[in-house]
C-alpha cells in the first residue's frame, strides 16, 4: 500500500538525488577533462612531431615534400601560424627554382597568400623573415608590385632583419617605382654594407630557418647604380660607375650592356668618337653584334658618311634579318 511521505521526507529524497546527480556530473567532467587532456596532449605531441619532421625535411632541402605536407595540413589547420609561414617560405623557394615563368608565378602567388594570411592571424608580429620573403616575392611578381616590395623590404630592414640581399632588392624595387634617389642609396649600401647594413646576429625567432640567400654580384650592382644615375640625368656619375663595371666584371654580357650604355652617354654628349670606340670594342670583344653595327651606321650617317653607314646597316641585317631599325634604314 502506498505510504505518503512527509515534506521533510521529500526534502531528504531530493537532496539525496541532487547529491547523486552532482556526483555523476563531477565524474563525467572528470572523465571528459582527463580524456581531453589525453586528446590535446596527444594532439600537441603530434603537432610537435609534425613540426620536427617538416624542419628536418627543410634542412634536407626537400622543398617539394615540405610544400605538400604543409599544404595538406593547412586543410585541417588553416590558421596555424607555423604551417602558414613555412608553407609561404617554401613556396618562394620553389618559385625561384622554376624555369617556366607561369610556374614561378603560381608559387609566388601561393607564397604571398600564405604569408599575408599569417600576418593577419598574428597581427602586430615583427617577424622579419616574413617581411623579407614577402618583399622578394612581390618583386618577383613584377614591376607593378614594386611598391609592395619596397613596403615589406623596408619593414624587414626596420626590425633589423639580417639578409645580405635586402639593399639590392630595395634598389631594384625603388627603381621600379621611379624613386631613383632611394634606389641609388640602397645600391650604395649593398656596395658598402658597413655604412648601414653591417652583418647582424639573426633574430632568435620561432619557425623554419631562413630561405637561402645570396649576395647580388658586384658588377650587376654597379650596372644598376649607373642606370639609376642615368635616370637622374647625372651623366658623369653614371659614366664613372659604368667604367668601374667594365673594369671589374668577368661577365661578357654585363660588359656589353655597360658599353652600350656608355656609348649612349657619349652620343648624348655629342662625343661621336667616344661612342664609336665603345661599339667597335663590343664587336671586337664579342664577335658580330647587330645592334652595335646598327648604332655605328647611325653615327656614320650623322657624320655624313653614307657609304659606311649603309655598310653597317647591311651588316646588322645580315647578322639579324629581323632587326627592325636596320630594315627601316635600308627601306626593306
């Protein structure tokens, strides 16, 4: 027979059930916390092992494998700073190793996407490696992105990031935006690093090692500085750098380029004999050169020597039947 309970009995019953429920909840969360600890601990361990493996492959220069692994892992960890920075940097490494320009730009775009996303995630980060690689990537993307190359290379410089080729790339990027004064200043630092870009101890930052870097050859620096001074209409200074380039370079193509620029300088200053000397030297040192013969023809024509000018134009046509200006001169 049903026996009614007093209010005090119900109170004790409810209190006992509450104790039981509370105990069940405590046990449940204890199990959850313990299992979560195991899960996150194993996940941290797995991520740590992944990072070690990625860095090992990087050290072995297995860049394609690093690219593949980081790309796969970003599918499940799209906001992982380490994966994004590593993926971006290895994409740059692969970009500069490509022969086909299209393939290069595919990797460059991937590099920029990944590193810009890393900067958004870690807002306020002062990681010079990211600025440095982004600056170079934007330079490789083309002259239309020279302003962004300057922005990120200067950012790397501001945080004292140590990379030997920053001033060279800055010089080229500044020239791309027609800031030739800054271009000359940057190139001059590359020639004389003790002025400002002294070798500094690399920042102790987390993440993958720096991408490989190489110094810009000195003769190309001299040539680049000369070009910037030409744009500034400082002919005498440009001439001095061109002569220094010719004297020091071991690269025949660099020397030819410098002699053409020097010949153009002599022409602009109405020094026809000086220009003729440069073009004849190009022919003597490099063999037949259609452009040199064409320019000799132009100089002889300006001096009233029609026979010699036509001979030079015909020679240019023989060497290069597609030389447009020589064809125009010969009415072909």
